[in-house]
C-alpha cells in the first residue's frame, strides 16, 4: 500500500537547536532529511495536524504554521500562537512532541505531510530509551538497553515485521523511558488494513547523546 519511514524524534537533531553540535550530528540530520525525501508526501498516524507545530514547549520560538506551510520564528511565531482560538490552542498543546519533530523535518525536507488518509506513506518518529546507559539523559532503568535491542531486532530481523511482538513492545515503552506511541499508532493502522509490513532498512543505528537512534525505511502492502 505504501512506504513507511522511522525517524528519530529527538529535537536536538533539528537544525539550529544545538549551537555546539558536532559534524556528525549535521551528517545525521542530512541522513534523516534524505530519508524523508524518499517520498514526496507522508501521513502521520493522527486524525488531524496541529494548527501550529513548534518548539515552544522547549522554550524555543520556532515552528511551522501547518495551515499555510509558513516557517515561523521569533516574533512571527509568538504572534501566530497568540492568534490561535481556544480549540486551535488545545490541538496544538495536545500534539505529541514526536509529531512536532516529524512535521519540522518534513517541512525542512520540502515534502508534504498530513494526517491519516492524506498519503499512503507513513512517517513514524520514535524515541528509544533515554535511560539505557549510565550516562544517558535519565537515571538508568534495569532492562532498558535490552528493550532497545528488542525493538531494533523486531524492526530489522527477517523479511517482515512481527507486528504483534512490536505492538507488545510499544506497550512497554513508557516504563522504559521510550516514546513509541506514534510508532504503535502507525502499525495498528497497518494491521487494521490487513497489511504485511517489511522489515526496516536502517540508514542510522547508533547512539546520539547516549540514546539509541534509528532511522530507515520499509514497505507495507
């Protein structure tokens, strides 16, 4: 039926966020954008896009007006947010941070992005555990490293993904300081369509600030 892409949901891999980023971080961002550009349009597994998607929650006045496709920063961002209606503000504030990051990557890559039904291709941002090593952003959690390995192996082993096992792992994600809710929504949609989902072809599988980071593409049909 289409393609799927898994990309990192970490805001630090967006442009102009980490002023001291290494050359490798810039290379990873390029790989993410190249992955997003493998299709001209994507759908996120949500019912509607937030009217604005930005980094205000992280204290950064930068985002996109999804209604117009306009990139906003500084006073333009603040003024646009101020004009939101109560319902629009509620939608914007309820957006999963992973969804926001995916929208910003898609905008930067110059591809279309919308809710379910707008494209046969699914864009699925994920965060694996932030507590898998002694130096990770969060205090270590027993089993988190093994959890990350299990998710990666389920996504990449064999010729098709064991969706039942993957969804079971997604149910455990919160306890392991991982964010896989968008991934779960995408795969539940594929399961509901009776699809067979190919395994992921990774283009990135390494640690970024001590968080395992995956990026790659596959097909569902």
